[in-house]
């Protein structure tokens, strides 16, 4: 398959993605969401677009929270340049969410430029910084580079499911069981300075990774 066709996605990938999107939407109607930390998006962060950071195995929860995540701004997600990315791109369209194609391993530089342009245009972006191939819950440097170059803060999304199935994938992908509870918490925003030494850059990477691995308090 030609690269340009792979980026756009085939008609079959578009059809599968749309079908998955509607299946997710129907399943989502049975879930009970408990959300916290969203008030910062409409208060102290209301004047700027943000970079949402979410682990790859928790992306099932993202479409249902997109209205709150977007608030008064549109939202786009970073999906891989593979056929799976084409399917995901069309799945999130069902929820009114846009997509930028690329990853840390393929079209990484182009994806970062495209995401920076979206932020400059005033859109929020969402990244799974351990995707598309892992290692699981290890934060890749791209999200820090994007925050550094764009001036947009990173807002970590922590998600827990009361009951879920775990797939036998590299990230142990989680699918919440019908009628289960989904806990979604936005952590305090992290501002990344434009000028950083190599050691300081790594410290920000470690700090954000640690924040993403913080145990969720369901109380």
C-alpha cells in the first residue's frame, strides 16, 4: 500500500472505524462516569489550548469525555500512521473529534509540527505518549517536546475502570464492562519552559510520567 493511501486510510478502514465508533458510543451509554479536575479547563486554563496526555490502554474513556475536555475549543487526537490509526481516526469522528496522523516511530517530526499548528490555531490536542508500540506506560519524549515548543501546558488524564476486560496486547488494553464505573481525573497542568538543559528535559519527562502513573483516588 502506498504511504499516502495508508495515511488517508482505505474505504474498508473508514467503514470499520465508523462501525467501532458507534459500538463504543452505544456501550458508553451503559457506563457511569465520575469526573474531577475539569474545572481548571474552564477557569485558569480557559485562555489557552492544552496538551492532554493519556496512556494508550485507557483511550476507551476518551471519546465520552471529549465534550468536557474540549470545553469551548475543538479537540484533536494523535493517531498512528498505520492501518490501526486510520481505523481509530474514523472511530473518534463519531464523537466529533479530529485526528492528526503520525507517531514517535513513523512520521514523528511531521506529526509534532501538525500538532503544534493545531495548538497555535487554538485547538486542544490529546496524545498517548506510550503509543503506538510501547513500552507500556513509559512516556516518550514527544509530548515534552511539543509542550516546550508550543508553550501549551500538559494536562494528564488519569483513568480507572471499576470493572474491565484486559486484552492480550502490548499495553493490556482496557475495555470497561457494561454498567461499570469509569473514574476520570485531570491532574494539575504542567508548564514546560522553552529553554531546558538535557538533564532538566529528562526531569520533566520523568515527572510527567510519574504523574501519569499516580494511583487514582476514587474517594
